[in-house]
C-alpha cells in the first residue's frame, strides 16, 4: 500500500512539475511575443519618426536650397543633396538593423519553444521510466509474499497447526506423495 501511495504521490508531483513547466513555457512564450511586439512597434515608430524627420529635412533642405540658389547658386544645392542622401542612407541602415534584430529575436523565441518542448518530453520519459520501475519492484515484492500467504491460508484452514510445540500437517488417510523418493505429501 505504501508503494502505491508513493507511486500516486510521485505521479502527482510529476504532474505538478509538468504543469509548472507548461506555465513557465507559456509565460516565456508570451513574454517573447510581447517583446517581439514591442520591438516591432518601436521599429515602426522609429520608421515613422524617420520618415517625419526625413520629410522635415527635405522641407528644410528645400528651403535652404532655394535660399542658397538665390544666394550662392548651384554649389549650395549640390552639397545639400549629398547631405540628404547620406541621412537617408543612415535611416535605411538603421531600419535594416532593426529588422535584422527582429528576425534574430523570432529565431530565439522558436528555439526556446523547442527546448521547452524537449524538456517536457524528457521529464515525461523520466516519469514513465520511474513508474515502470516502481511497478516492476512491486511485482517482485508480491512474488516474495506468495509463499507466506499460502502458509497463512493453510494455518487458517487447519491444514497446518501446532502439535506439542511443533508444526503438524493434515495429510489425509492416503496422502499423495511427491519428490524423487516420495518424501513430500500434499497437505489437505
């Protein structure tokens, strides 16, 4: 009975452990998803701000260009265009970097989900193996108790009893003999 209770207790503990792993996996997945969403929103915000800044820069450069054309002619316009192109290249580079980081975060999230699944599988296999071992051990213990059970039953039915401080057996009037030399008789 104690082994059965131990087995049930072990199964409950393993079930609780699996539930905790599931909760933690769900929490990590949710947090990673939230982080991905925040990163995506940040990238979109940065892109929007970059576009606004580029638009403002275009307006500023355009205004300066008009003034420069009016004051300094074509040379000023050429220099402003180069600065605008460099700023646009930096914005594109930053957006590409953010996109690359977002892809890396997604890959890390997928890896974490796989690893969590493998950990749950390994825990389940350990639980099954431990349970199988306990069942095998209990079967061995039951086999060892069969002979004492037979003896107790023989004493209960009166086939074995005590006679003058020794054990006596009821064998019947014509007992059937067993063994190579007939040294054993069946107890009735």
